[in-house]
C-alpha cells in the first residue's frame, strides 16, 4: 500500500499550524532585543540573554522527537498532542511577556516561550514525513516554508502597523511600548488558533496503517543502545576536558562571561555521554537516555554532512536576529539610545525588514525552489540560496539609506526559504520514517549549537576588534553562509 496523495488543501492543513508558531518566533526575534534594552540591558548583555532560547531547544527538541515517535493517543494521534501542549504554553508566554517589569522576568519568559515553541515545532517537521509520500516531501516542506514565511511577515509587521494606526510606540523608561504589548497579545491568540486548525483538520495514520505502508522499521531504543555499547566511554572524557579547559581560559584571560555557558555545555554532554555508554555496556535495559545518545552517535552519513551545513547557516541567522536592531539604529537612524524615538522607529523598521525577507521566503518556497530543484537538484538549489543570503548580508556595507535595505532582504529571504525547506526535504526522503521524530530533533542540535557559539563567542570577538560597531557582525554572517554553501558540495543525494 501507498499513502494517499495529498492535494493542496491537504498539504495546507498539515502545516497551517506552523503559520501561528512562526508568528511567535517572529515576535520573539524582532522584539526581544528591544524589550531587553528597554528593561535596562546593555548591548553586551544581549548575547547571554538570548542564549537561553537556543539552549532550551537543544534539550527540548531531541526529547520531544524521541517521545513523539513512541506516542499514540488514539484519535489525538502521535504528533498532535505535542502541537497542542506547546501552543497552549506559547500563547500563555506571549500574553505575559509584555507585562514584564524586570529584566529577569523577561529572560525567564523568553526561556518558557522558546521551550513551548519548540515543543510544537519539532513534531511538525516529522509530521510532514509521516503524512506524505516521498515524492511529495519537497512540496510538503515548501508549503510549510510558505506558512513559516507568511507567519513571520504577520508577526514582524504587527508593531509597525499598530504605530501607523495610532497606537503609542513610545513609553516611559523601563516600560514596554503599547505597539509591542498589543502585538504579543494578538500573536498569542493567532498562534493558538492556527495550531488548533491543524489539530482539528488532520487525521494521523495509526501504527497499523503505517505498518501497511511499509514504513515502520522501529527497533525502539534497543538498536541505538546496542550501538552505544560498542563505544569507548573514555571518549567522553575529552568533552569534559575541553569544557574545563575553556572555562579555565575564560577565567585566565578575562574573556566574556557567556563563554562559561559553552564550557558548561561541553562538560554536560561529556558527562551525559559517559553515563549513557556505561549503562549500555553494563547491559542495562534500553532507555530514553541511551536511545537519544545512541541515535546521536550513530547518525546516518547524509545527516552528518547536512549538519555541518546547518551549523554554518544558522550561525548567520542568529547573528542577524539579535544584531539587526542595534545595527539599523546606530548606522541608519543615528542612535544607540533605546529610550529615544529614533531607536523605536528603527525597531519598527527592522520589523518591516524581517517581514520582507519572510515574505520573499514564502514566495520563493512555492515559486522558485521547486523549479530550481527540478532543474538543478536539491543540493545545487540549496547552494544557490545560501549564496543569495551571503550577498544580502554583505550589502549592509554598501547601503546608506535604510529604505534600500529592503534589497538586502531579498537575498536573505531566498536563503531563509532554502534553509527551511531543502535540508528537511533531503532528510525526510533519506531517513527511516519510524525515527523521523528523534532524527529531526537531533538535527536541531546543529541549529542550536551555532546559536550558542555566536551568543558566547561573538561578544568577545566584537569587543576585542570592533567595539561599539555591531555592523561588522554582518561580515561574519556573510562569511558563514559562504562556508555553508561550500560544505553543501559534500552532500550527495540518491
């Protein structure tokens, strides 16, 4: 048996919830630096405040992927329970965030918001693979990317539109402007409604149906645990040593304090890996810990090669998300004062710019990428998209009028569409369906690690070489996308 072929309505229903999820991410990406600075954070504080978000995803996505592969709640299904739980928590976070009166409260709510969005988002990646035949994977992820782009446009434009409708865009020191407050509240309602649409309009295939489709080859955690038992637990020692050495170097040379977070991450992974290997080698029953660590250490080769591409790609994106507002404010609106009217105007213009690249991504996902993929193949198409993004970042150095930054966002939008669609289309057609959840969750590690690296290291680099001039982060972003395009040449698709 084969899965039924989905029409455009079916493809839309499968991914419509991502429209709401991306509204949440867009509000977070475009406004959290602004909120933090409004509540008293300095430019140097932004990296470690932002670090909580990717660190949350690093933990949440593999766990949720592992659990969702093994969940079946009758009519509610396998992935949809996680859509619903994440949407409820994310909507609550968006409702409370604008009421933050202190920096710590905003930072904690960012952690909760990002955790909640990841609970919903990760199963959506596997959901496309669950519901579609392999010959529809590219179309499925293209439609998902279109909804991501459309949701991001809506989320990014909220503050800008509200200001033009007469809502106050300025507030007293330490108070979040009404444009941001109302945007977060509307975004929370839209997120929940969009996810509920997918929950109510789709029916997941039961385990028996998946068996009939010939797509279930799951060995639970036993196969991953058996592979893990063959590894030497001493290898984990070097992760611990590396983390400890990094912490000592940070203390010795007075490096940025955010690097301690990276050191702790290395030590933590070493300890977890050591425990998991010892449990597996001792013949203990398979568990979630040994399963996740075993699957991570035994990733398919194509996933390893795409992981390097993701690492460089998302380094560039994270640089853009938390630096664009300060860059535009300083270099194009002539201010570094977050309480000034000019800074608030810059923040709203960044929302417009982010909406442009997301709108371009939505169009490119449906109109450009499928055509290029059919002609050039997935690998060359993704290389092209990444190079377009590099050109967009580089153009920040030759543009002087903020209006013309819209042109920069065209290239960034094509790159964003490709990053969201092509690697996942390649993976979904190359991985065992029964482990799509855990592998998609583990793939997210290579989305999160570069974000943590940027959050911990970029501050040190900028302080040492380009103090007070954040526009140079765009040069790093352009360079990492070029490296991602070069790494893509090592990916081979059957």
